[in-house]
């Protein structure tokens, strides 16, 4: 039996993961802003599910929720940092409040959760953190610039902190789903639209999302299965791309980036001390 802490567990991948883990006999501390969404699972699974109300932008609440999770089960083997949402709109269209909330939730909230769990994981001799990122942690779409900033940011944070805590037996996996059939689209925070972007790539993506032509290949149930498998893996990968769209998009971006880097080799070396 494995003990899990999952944030953002009231809907989407977090809820699906919580349900599957409980069904197989694991124990879960599930956090959510809307805890009532977990009432049915709580009634069905008793003490194997502990539900904690948490706004991931509240640093003190994060620390309290983490302490309560470790106190409830004695140890937590797997942390799933899943809380977050999408912000949709060209950078110029976003309000200051929208931008601040996106960063506070997706980036700062994830950072503070990781910081809060590290002392506990270190004290118990290790554990694994699954940070839910996105294909958007390595590639970018128009109209998602702020969202991408948070996902690229959290991936950089994880790359650094993973090296810091590896000697303590603490492991990290970045989960990178592509477009997946969850409620992500319905929960998008949308910026006020400006007509000046109608004839731009931002306008094209806006229309594709509105008319349903933005292709979603990812299956939520299979994505959850892959996330659980990543948590169970004996030797976890640092990154797990999920869905054909994520794989193809990331591969294409990395190939292009590597080609551009190699083309600049002479320029790069010329900047060294002579």
C-alpha cells in the first residue's frame, strides 16, 4: 500500500488519480478548494482518504496541509503537485490580476508545495514528487504565454532542486500531458479579447478553441494510468510526455532547438576568454 498526497484533487486528472488509487487499495490525502466534490469518495473509502481544504496560493495553508498529511499516515510516499489551471489570451490582453493569479497558482504554489514537503521526505528517508507540468513546459502555443511561463518555470525549478535533494533519496518526475479530454478547457480563465489579434496566430487559436477544431487526442483515463505508473516505477524518468500530441510537439521543438544551438557553436566558443 502506497500513501499519496495529491493537490487539485476535486476534478480532472487529480480526481481521476485519487479515485483509481483508492480503488486499488492505496491511501490518499487529497487537497482541493472545493472539498465537497470529494464527498462521495470519502463516504466510500473511509479513513483511506483524508480530504483537506487548500488554496494553493496560501503559503501557510500549504505548510499546514502538508503537516496534516504526514501526521495522518505517518509517511507519504508520493506527492502529486497537480493544482493549477489555464489562462487564455494574448499577453497584451491579460489583466494584471489575471497574470498575478496565474503565477501565484501554477508556479509559486507548486514551488511552495515542494518546499513544504522536502523536510518531511528527507526525514523519512526519501520519496517521490510528481510535478504535473504540460507539453507546454517545453513548447508554446499563442494565447497561452502566461501559462507557459509557469510551466517552463516549474520545470526549471524541478531541474535544480532535484539535484539538491537526490542525496536524500528524493526523486522527481515531470508529467507532461498534451491536450487531454478533461475539464481544462471549460475551466480556462479568459482575457478580454482585442480585435487587433483577430488576424494573428493568437486569433487563429482563439477561433480553433471556440469552434472545437483544436484537436484533443489525449484520453484522461489512460493519462491517469500513466501517471500512476510513473509514481510506481522503480527507476522514474525525469520527464514523462503523455499523448501523441505531446510527444510529437516536444520532439519537433527539441530537434529544432538542437539544430539552432549547433549552428551557433562557433559564435558561442568565440565568447570565451582568448
